[in-house]
């Protein structure tokens, strides 16, 4: 049960991150930026350190991921991740 829940959380996080970026790209274009948001009350240290970090839509965050839960990441960075993105426009 624990792994199923963790896998589901990771999958939803990954799809939500991708969808957020794609929606921003289609509506805001290159003017938009993305911000890493920690939602967990007990985040991993690397994610806690990134809370509020901003990068361009096509850039990666300091942990090397384009969005929370990205399939580009290792299990250490993605398993059970509850982080999200916030789109920032000027």
C-alpha cells in the first residue's frame, strides 16, 4: 500500500508539473517563469532549500529537474514529492 500511494503521488506531481508549464507556455509564452513551491510539512532537504526558487520556463531548477516529480530525476529527488510549480509573469 505504501509504495502504491508513493507512486501515485509521484505520478500526479509529474503530470501536474508538465501541465502547468505547458499551459503557461501556451498562454504567457517566453515572458513566464516558474517557481518551485514546497507543499509538504516534511520535505526532503534539497526541496526545502529550493522553496521559492525561480527559473525560466525552459530552464531546470538547481536539482536538475524541469519540474517537481519529473521523470528526468532519480528516486531520491522524485519519490513521494509533493512540491508544485507556481507560474510567475511580469
